[in-house]
């Protein structure tokens, strides 16, 4: 069997590594002419880190990522609402990593090049369409080239060309009114030095976590400032590199110096800000047509809430490879992949529309918008934990289930 993968992002590259490990021939075609470490930080949750470690990438991950120690929710005054250990400290058998998305992509690209050979991963190959027949599928690229295989996997992101061919009337991604300004600043470490913090509420949030260290012991801190606007404010197509202006949003966070975290100082400390509208798409009624299927953001773009988009793409890749390797033929493999992953990811998309685990901040803000003397006066015992554990179960990252389930790795056939 030969699999053509369109898109060399996180999902497409992990799919290539997983298919190769399972003994299935595959090749990756990536639209951008050169893969460079663009983008800012993301968090990889233990369920996806497990998969990367099982692919033999544990040492590389540990080198480029920061093992997240704890997670903190706070209100807009910096009063802590929730504080929990993360990764190994939370009892998972695998760490959580805060990591530069571009460095992760380059690391995966290099692993694919090394393991599959440079000819199996090509840049500058934008998929523009495909045709399939009884014997195979032909992918067509903008450069005039073609690739033929038994299966075509569309890992080509939120503006997927294949999804557009499947659902031509779907239109643009849906915006929920929030704008995100993402950036990196160098600053002294805060809390444990490996903490992830989210402060505020649904309409105005600040998120930050370290993704590295400088030689003089300071942290390289990834942060996201977020503000919700009426949805009739015009917005532009999102990408990873639209520049924003600090002056557009710094005033919104002016009073947010918590003592343990100085938000305005972090914002002022950046050299470049990138702006995104918070968008997703509706869950689809199907992903697979004949020999062609969707995965990752092409299949289920979700709001960046709960830090799960890239992790879910990695889980897709692993299940896709396992099912193609173990089911009797590609058709059964694709059907089984979709049956497992489409409902699972639709649930995460929907949970994120309801603010996911961040709902704990909304609950406290609704009841105590000016802060609280004692948190117990505002929330019932167990109320916040129920929201957070419920999201972990939905996303497939509840520690007990993850630690006890068997491996998804397939031995080379
Ligand atoms: C603000 C923000 C914060 C986020 N934070 C997190 C987080 O903390 N944790 C997390 O897990 N996720 C996070 N995400 C989401 C995460 O980045 C995505 O879910 C993830 O990158 C999806 O991987 P993918 O491979 O499916 O798509 P992408 O990473 O988008 O990769 C798609 C690839 O396909 C290529 N391509 C596009 N069109 C074509 C074509 N026609 N032919 C060939 N190639 C093509 C693109 O160049 C790209 O390389 C965040 C997203 C945003 C916007």
C-alpha cells in the first residue's frame, strides 16, 4: 500500500512517521517552499507526547520543549482559582511539553527525512486537486506534478484544498469574535519556572508559559492576549505570520500586574506580535470519500482552547496508521480510522465552543466580577474539578485511562 500525504505540518509528518513505522510506504507533499521554524508556542499534552515518544522522538522533544510542571487559572486580578500539577507531576506516565511549534515541525521534518529518505518529503508541492479510480488516487500539484498512490490523506490544515473539494459550499472558517495576539518575550521565570497560566475570563484572557531559557537564566515566555469583539467587526484570513501592534491591546491589560506575574511588562517586552481571529469549522458529517480522507486541522479545526489542536492531529495520525496497517485493506482501514476519530474530535470542537476547561474562569467571573475574599464563597466544592476533569475525558487525556490503555504502535509488517 502507498499513502500520499498532502501537508507537512505536525499532523502530516507524524502520519508519515507512523505509517513508516508500521511498514507502509508513504510520501509527504508540503506546500511551502521551505519549512522554517515559524509560529509561536503550543502545548503538547501527555496523550500526544506518549505517541511521539513511542515513535522514538523522546530525546528530541526533551531537548526542544519545556516539561510543563503546573497549570494555574486566575481571575483578572491575579487571584488564583485553580492550581494543578501537569505531566509527570500529575501522575501521567508521559510529560506535557510547552514547545515552539516551528521547532517541533522542523524536528519532525528532519525525522521523516532521516527515516524515509529526502525523496519521500517534498517542499513546494501545493495540492490543488485529485482524481480517483478503481486502481488508485492521483494527487495534482500546483507545480504541474502528480503523485499516485492507494490512499490520499489531506493533512493540509484549516484551509484544506481537499476539504474544499469535498464540501465546496462550506466557505470560510467561523469566527467567534475573539482576537488573539501571540508573541514571545524574554523575562524572569514566574511561579515554578515551568508553569502555564491563564488569567481573566471568556471576554478577555491572558495565557502564558515558558518554551525555553536564555543563557542568563531568564525564560523565553510564549504568551497570548485575547479580547472578544462583536462578530461584525471585519477580520482577515488567519495565518501564523500576520503582524499586530502592541498598542492595539496593551491598554486592555494595563492593570494586570499580579505581583507573581507582570502581564503589561511581558506585553511591552516583545519584539513582534502576531494576530489571529479565533476560528473553527463545524464538525463534518463524513471525512472519507473512497481513497481520500481528512486529518488534523483539515478535518476538525478547533478553537485554541484546552491546548489540544496539534495533540488531536497527532492522535489522528497514529490511529490512521494503526488502522491502515491492521485492517483488511485500505477501505476498511479508512472506515475504522474515521469511526474512531471523527466523533472523538467533534466532541472536542464542541467542548471548545463552550470555552472548554477555561469555563472555570467564566464561572468565577460571572459570580465575582470584582474578585473574591474566599474562593469557597464563590464556587461549590468539586465544581471546578468537575469542569476540568470532564474536559480531560472528552479530549482523551484523563490520566487513569491514558496510563492504562495499550500502545497504538504497530510493529513493522
Ligand atoms: C493561537 C493558536 C494557539 C494554538 N495552541 C495550541 C496548543 O497549545 N496546543 C495544540 O495542540 N494546538 C494548538 N493550536 C492548534 C495547532 O497549531 C493546530 O491544530 C495544528 O497545527 C494542526 O496540525 P495540522 O498538521 O493538521 O495542520 P497545520 O499545522 O496547519 O499544517 C498544515 C500543513 O499543510 C500545508 N498545506 C496547506 N495547504 C496545502 C496544500 N494545498 N498542499 C500541500 N500542503 C498544504 C501547510 O503549509 C502546513 O504545513 C493552536 C492554534 C492557534 C491558532
